[in-house]
C-alpha cells in the first residue's frame, strides 16, 4: 500500500525542510553535543531555553538553558503565573521538592530517550495562567 501525503504532511515538509529548519537543527545539535543540563546533570541532551519570568506574562528577562525533559517537567507541574511568582532563579527551581523528584528521575535516564510529562491534577485545575 502506498502512503499518500496529507495536507499536513506537505505542510510539515515545506516548513521543516527549509533552510531555516536546517540552520536551527544544526544549532540545536551543536548545543546538544557538549551541553550538560544544570537541573538533571545529563549530557548529550537537547537543550532548550527556559524564561525564568514567563514571556506570556509580558516579561522578557533572564533565561537558562536546560534540557527538554526538565523544561517539560517544570511546565507540567506549574502554571506560568506560579513560575513567575515562585521560581525566578535556577536555585529556586532546584530547591522545589516536587521538581527535585522529577530531576532525580531524569538524571538516571538515558539522554537519548524523550519523556512525556502529564500535568498534575492541581495544575489541570488551575489552567494555563492560574
């Protein structure tokens, strides 16, 4: 059976195979090869930029480079409002008990594997900005 490309497939091909994607991918791979996440301590992970004060709350301030899995874990547990109020530094993120457990778990995992984080029930009730 031959796979026919859907509209989404064609859109994805056009958007992701262009020169901008290639440049971004090369930059991400360069960061990945030597980067160590300051939260979980794994090396060889995909690094993303986390805004300590969320952009959605009209802040454009300090950022930290952390691995994709830790970034996901943070946003799965806390709303942008909570992040802006409680976690304005790397040290405050490292001291939170709930996040410590997530970072400890991730520190023991293979850096080539991606993990999905489900929102906690508290986080679901609060919504994106609650």
